[in-house]
């Protein structure tokens, strides 16, 4: 069974502090895990603009900024801020009973081609 079918544990829930992010490999895909206000959010780990690793960017006051061309995203939703028509692909996240953060990859639709 692949990661798109099941939740895959990637980190201990106490590994990240609020306002921090880290990249993890899930089934060969880079996933960015962000913790904001005690909640975890997971996205594709690369910018949709030119596939630069988002973990190399900056997370400030809930805004994720790519280091390469300063594209910005709402870290709680993945919605584009600058440009507003861009967005990060979200993945499902849950914290297991034993304190692990687990992610289930969302499938990529054919229309979600990178720019």
C-alpha cells in the first residue's frame, strides 16, 4: 500500500514548536510540515513556481515565503498571497494516539501541473 492510501508517521508531535517547519520524505515526495497555533499542516515541500525547497524559505507570522522568488503562501491554508492565484497542495495530517504526526498524501490531479 502506498502513502496515498494510508497515513504515514513522519515525526514526533513535539519535534516542532509553533512557528516552525521541517521537510520530510514521504514515499519519495518531499512534504513540508508546519506547526501553527498548536496545529499541524502539511504541503508539497517545493514551491509550485520552480520547485525550490520551501523549507529553505522563511516562515514568519503565518506567512511562508519561498527563498527563490519570494512567492508567499498562507501557512495555515496553503493559499497564495503573492501571487494570489498560486496555492500549495495540502496533505491530510493527524496526530496518532502515541504522539506521532502522520500524513496521508493527496493525489495530484492532472490539472495541477506546475507552472
